[in-house]
C-alpha cells in the first residue's frame, strides 16, 4: 500500500473484517491514521458520526441489507488528501455499483478527487436503504392480507419481528442523518464546495428514508392492533355461537326437569301429555331461533 499511494491520484482501499487488530493497526500506520479513530473502527457498535483528525476525516455509518433477514453493520470511512479507506465488518456491501463505475472508467468519478469518491461511497450506502424498505413494504402488504384473512400466532410473531427490525433501521438512519448534517455544516478542508452540493442531495435521501421508516413503523403498529381486533372478533363469534346453543337448551332443560320430577306423569292423567311437552320444547327452540335470526345473531348481513 505504501507503493500504491504514489501510483494513482486517488487510492481506495477496502478492508473486509476488523477483528484482526494487527491488520487495522498496520493500515493505520501506512496512512497515518489517528489511534482513537482506529479504536472506533474495531468497536463496531458506534453511532454514525463525523470526526476530523489532522489531515484526514473519519466518518462512521451503518449500512443495511436484507438477505433475507435484516443485516445492519458498521462501515468506517477515512478521507485523506489522496486516499479513501473503508473498513467493514464482513464481506458483502452495497458498494458494487461504485466499483462498476470505476471499472467502466466513468469520466466524472475517475477525474474527481478523493472527496467525490467518498461522497459516492456514502451515497451508495444511503441509497441502498430504499430497496431494503421496498422489501419491507412488500412484507407488510403480505402481513396485512394475512391479518385480515387468517390471523394466527405466526402472523403476530412476524409482525413483532418486523416492528423490531423497523426500530433497528430507525436507530441506524437517525444518527446517519445527523452525521450528514454535521458534515455539511463543518466540511473542513477535505470536501470541496462542489462536492457539498451532492452531499445535500444525499442528506435529502436520508430524510426520505427516515420518513419511510416512521411510516412503516406506524403501519406495523396498526397491523398489530388489527391482528388483536381480528382475534378478538373471532373469539366473540365463537362465544356468540356457544351462547346461542346454551340459550336454546336452557329452557328445554327446564321443561324436561319439571317433566321428570317425582310426581304423577302427565301422560298418566292425559294421553297427549308427552307429545304436548315435546311440542312446547319445539316451540320454545323455534321461537328462540327466530328471535336470534331477527336480531342478526344467526346468518347476519356481515
């Protein structure tokens, strides 16, 4: 890397994995990086932030992927006069479009300085939140249909997991928006005024992403309430059916109880006593069914 620094006007070094302290320290020695910044690189639970250290700028962001579960990891970016360094936790990132543009020899990116390359990396990280949120939009649509048609415990579990992941995205994008605002207010010497225009557009995207995250969080909360209401309505329907059956058989049990008392049976005194008792019970049951039907409790309009 020492030989490479003078070979090209701008050098981009991407490091996959930050668990090996010796490698991180060796890269820091080659480029003269500050020790505190290198410690933040290896402690991967940092909030998005921007720090200035002498001749280089240190930016911490969090990038998100959906593969198929949500994966949020830290990426640290060092911007120097002629280099851009990126440290990420593990292989795989949303920066492949930037690499493709470099390989294709795009004039704008090839001819610009290190600050424009750093902006391109930041922009790719921010814009990759949009396809992640599109995936959550499709997931919430499917959960909404499932909640209305056939709610279950699995539906509730997926809703809870989606709400938790929305909170994770919110914790990632909120500090990122503030970090971009700090970078725009105090760009220092590393970012040229021409590049700041592009960074403002990047900040606008961060605002849009945060609005979408808040919208999807509210939608997930609404679906949770809808699920609970649907389960409650199903329980009410079951209880209504059981109550109807109980209401029908209570008077029938009363009649048979009176009829079966240890007294002279009606058929001994009256030949039609037994058919009459059955007829009374049939009339009571039929009357109750007609009453429930008119009230809409049986075969209602819904």
